[in-house]
């Protein structure tokens, strides 16, 4: 958030329950293209005493950080050797990545509200680029509750929508802006009620749409109730409880633009308890024309860049099956580390829609991610996104 961008990352040896977490701190700082890293602290790094691997139930998996490789010749390593080994794994990749890109999220200086929500969204696979200045030129802008501290936010929203942009507001932003001008744009309001939901549906209208539920029931998630007028706004992802619907993603149009509401669970961490189908559907709307999306379980992150490259990283303790979706038909995908071309899935038939624009064509590739590991890719057949 500082003027001029992200100049550094902090990597800490303390409270790392497993050695892979220390490596992840180093990798993520490099993937964010921060030019400096603080390794805390020097005393730990120069101490020749051995590092314990920690609780690693994935020890027998082929993970990015291979503990057996580190210890093969010299026994248990020091923190300094762990750092060197971890950086050597990311080094062949990071130089081939461009500048980071993500959904523009406006957070004014000294603001708070729905704190760390961008982190949680990143950890369900949506890369976020936070900015302290309203990103008027961005094709889609995310406004969380902290953006409500800008007294001119309504005027900025109207200008962006009039220019044909898309804006995503959270339920926290909506609550903070009630009675402060949001009514000029949409007739949405929080009722003050909350409801536990477990059933989720995609699509328009009460009788349309497909189930987004997992095969196994997910735990109930407590969400705020949002009031809207039927046929004025459209709940394109909705939850259902006791024969009543509750919008998870709500859509309306203003001037030449489109505005979405993303309902955030009362406990932000319950984003991880939403069904995989819900997370994938949310990405479809919020990432718009983004060059790449991932259909994945939570705790899998996407790092995307402006030269047609990206990295998928898992923070899960078990292997993950991930579907990579590229924007556009007939595209190819190459793994940067090996140069191997991936085999795409057969094209999916277009999903039935009502009053909605059909999802644009995609090229889809299935991959498996080992626990606490990353893989880097390059999109083939399209000019880099800039």
C-alpha cells in the first residue's frame, strides 16, 4: 500500500509449524516481485543448529520443498541452508514471470473494514492488486468496507460505471454506505438479519440454475441477508434455506456499467467452507476477462503476470486437482520448469443461461498439485496481457 508499490517482504522463522511454511514465505515474496526480502532474524540464520522439519503429513509426497534432498548429504539443515535451498527452487522460474496483475481493489490510506479480506480472496484463487488510489481505468474494481472511508466514493463509482466499467462491492461496503448515497446506484440494503445456508445455486430466476453444492454437504455458513427488488436486480449466485433464497452474488446495471454485490460470510474464514462450485462461479464473474482462472478447492492461490505467465500454488496438506481455465479457445499451456506442453480437456458445452451473457470460450487444462507446492506455466497462442 505504500507509495510506489511493494518494496519488500518479511520472512520469519518463528511459529513456522513446518519447514515448508518458511519456504512458502520466500516463494511468495519472490512471486510478488518484491525487490527486497527481510530474513528475520540473522541470529537464526547463522546458527548452525539443525532445523526440525515439523509436522509434515505430506512427507512422502513429491512436494516442491523436498526435505529428503536437503538432508541427503549433510543431515538436518540450518535456517540459512533452508533459505538458500528454497530460493534455488524459485530462481529458475521467477525471472520468466512478468509484472504481477490482479483484480484492482481500492483501499484508501488509513482505512479499515473487512480487514484482510483480500488475503482470503487470494487464498481461494483470485489474485488481488490493492491500491490506495481509486483505479478509474481498471476494467473491474473491488470495493470492500474500507473503501467506504472515501467520502467521494459514490461519485467515483458513478464515473467508472458510466465509462462501462464493472464494480464489485462487498456486503460490508453496502452496509457502511447505507444512507450515504449507494441508493443512487442500486436499491440494495442489509436487513440486519443473518441466516445459516448450505444449499447454493447458479443462474437467474427462481426456477432456473444448477446446483453448486459439493458431493458431500458443507458446514453451514452464516451470511447477512441482503434486500433487493426482484426483476430490478438478479441474484446470479444464490443460497437457499427453508424455501427462501439469499443472494451470494447479485447483479444490476448502471449507465453503461455493471455492478455486482459479493456477500461475505459473517466469519470471513467461512469463505473456505463454501462449496468448490460456488468459489469457481464467483471467480467467473469477478475475474471477468482475466487471462486465467482456476477451478480449485480453497487454499490454492493464483499468481498471474502481464506476459502470459502464471503460477498456481497449493497451501493444502493433501494433493489438489485443479482445472486451469484460459480465456479464449484453442490456447496452449506449457510448464515453465520442464518445457512440457499440457494436454487440454475437451471443450465444454456452453452453459444454459437466462438474461445473462454466456461465458466466453475457454481452454481448460487439468493439473495435480502436490501439497505445499507450486507450478509455473506460460500461455501459448495469445499475445501477453498488458
